[in-house]
C-alpha cells in the first residue's frame, strides 16, 4: 500500500525562522482541537443553539456562525462557549508530537539546518552547552558523518 | 470488482496514497486518501509564503479528518452555509463532496473534491485555491472525470444519511 512519507515538519531549532506555512498548519490544528472540545461538549450537553445564544446574550446567528467551523476564535470566545455550554473550563498541557515521531525519519531526510530534537527529556535535562553539542551531533548524523563510538 | 478491491490496486500502483497524519502517523480514526497532485502540495515543508500558509491549512484539514476531528457537514448543495467544512456538491447522485478549507479568513480558501470509498474513508482527487475556480461546475466535472479514470463505472459510496458516511460530524 502506498502511504505518504511523514517528513519535513520539524520542531523549532535555535534562531531558525519558522515558515508561515508551518505556523499555518500548527495554528489550524490548534483551532480544530478547540472546535472539537466545544462541539463535543455541545453534543454531550444537549443544549440547543438558541439556549446557548441566550446564555451568552448573543444573537442566534452569531452562535451558528461560530459553531459552523473551527474559526480563529479569541481566547475569551473559546472560554465563553465552553463555560456557557456546560460549565466546563479548558485544561491545558503541552505535547511534543514532532519529537515523538522523529525516530521514524530516515537520516537523509533530516534537514541539516533544522535538525529535530530527538529526545525531549535528554535535551531538556542538559545544559545549554550539552544541548548545543547534541544538536551538532544530530547535524553530523544527518549529513552522513560517521557516528562516534561512545567512550 | 468492488470499490475496496479497486482502491487496493490503485494504492499498490501509486495512483493514490494513504495520507498519514503528520502528528499521529497511521494511527488514525478515519482514513484520508489523496491523489499524487494533492500529496505533492500537502507534504511539508510548507513554504514561508502566503501559499505555504494556505497549504499548511489544507494539510491540517486533511489530518483533522484522519484523526477523527469534528467536521461540520452540509448535505444539501443548495442550502450550504458558507462555513461548512465539508459539503455535498450537485448533482447529488454523483456522490462527490467538497472539502472546504475556509481559513485563513483573509483568503478565499481552498476547495478539494472527492468522494467516500467507505464510511470514514475519503478520497480527495483534485484541489485548487478557491479563486482559481471561476466556474465551480467545471471543477465538479473534473472531479467526476478523475473518479471515472480511477474507478471506471464504480461510483463513490452512497449512503442513506450522514451517519453512513462518517462519524463525529455536525450537520449544518
């Protein structure tokens, strides 16, 4: 079966500029996650759009428009919708999906100038100097340099 | 030959591609299948340009589908809210649907046409920036031709109601 290669999206590295295309992808995912939460709460609660509009003091067509797609809601709009639907508040946590998937990248497909972070825990526990050394090593590996044996 | 068997053949011959989510790989609730043309434009890196931003949005739509995200769906081509994420296109009997990427809001968005191979399994065949589609019916004809080229007389899946097409949807 033909399966698309998962390549080309990397965690930010040093001062390298993130393309607006990458930001567009990440932003859209974020909007969609917010939309998922709101729509699932709406379905679970059984509240009508008309009642939701009344709770928020908004016109029904405004609510209808908001719920039609994962739009670029203001943070307050997201909060208002969630709370008005079911009294819920969002809880947040950070994930690192790109660093989790990076082991699947063939070395030749890793851009030397944007080497990904292979191990978040190893990276974050290191000093800045150690982290720089780790990044340099990844770049060397991506460029096909022999991997030095551990002492 | 069933649509399932034809699809398997098309995938094995690299005429269609199963699109992995950039975040979750093939561990997905739904399946998104795309043509080579679409695979080429939604495969990162996404450029540091307006086009790159729009194609990043397009890929996020496709990955959201794969990952089982909520999708607003308009079943009636003549009563379609402007913000629906997925809309059936006329003629209804052709069973073609329009993937509607409506963000970024300051752009006309992207449209991609295709059909369902099975419940929660969608095949995107053609795409274009919305402003590049002056006559939408021509785009529908092109999608119809693309489907026939791949599947012959075997049309897309036809369901009695939206529940038969996909899960986690919201009719609008």
